[in-house]
C-alpha cells in the first residue's frame, strides 16, 4: 500500500464559522510542525501549491500587487480567475481572492512550528463541505512539509474519498447545519 492509500484524515477539528449579516466566514486552524518560513513557501510558490492546494498558480503569491492566475483543480470545467495579492507580510499574513472567495492566511510561530489560520468567505450550504475539503488539503500540506508527499486530494476526487464523507458529516454536526444527504434539521430535533 502507498502512503496515499493508507492516509485517513483525523476527526473534524480546528474549524469555526462566523456570520456577519449575510456573509459567512469559514475559519480553519491547523498547527504544523514546520517553521513559518517553510509554511509561507508552501502557501505562495506554484511548485508547492501544485502538491496540496485546490488550485494551481501561474506565479508566486508572495508579493503585494502581483497578479496571478489561479486555476481550480479537479473541477468539471477548469475555472481560471485572476487574482491580485493584496497583502503579503512574509511569513505572517497573506491575502488575495480566489474567484469569489476572500482568502486570508495567518501564520504564527507556535511551539517550534506554525499555527496556520485560513479565513475564507463561503456560502452557508457549502460550509461543511469546504471545511472537509480544506481539512484534507491541510493534511496533505503537512505531509508535503514533512517530506512525505502523498499528492493533492481535491475536488470530486476528494469527495469520493471515504474520509471526506465522514468529515463533511462531522463538520455539519459541529456547525449545526444539515448535510445535503441528511434529514432536515427540524426532523433531527423531534
């Protein structure tokens, strides 16, 4: 068995949701055993992003004002969006948009490693799915940083992955929302 075949995501954790008016924000926190500088490189450099992120970048995301094309990976139709890096305070803060999503990455030195926090806006009905997908991306990122890459698991491939279904259900329960295949919330209370 390969490392990829043996990979099983851990339980849903490190995620929360905030609502501000009609806007929903998914916040994911992961503690990584690697320096902020190493994590920064993985968040900004195209060769590293190709190993774990749900998009490819045609240039570095590490410089304010840079315009980069981001191409969604694994989508039925390739979606290419142009983004402009609005903040790049290496190795602490990175901000840009990915299509309609505002992406804010915070890196904080923590216990010899990095506490990585992703803030992204998301449609309410996709919150659990997004948390499950990013959870798997962060697991793949951790293995990449450890020198044990398993290749990215994103899009429809991630959704077919057994661990994704479990994570989607666990995050939905944590956030108090229904999963697309679950019973209506009112039925759960009776």
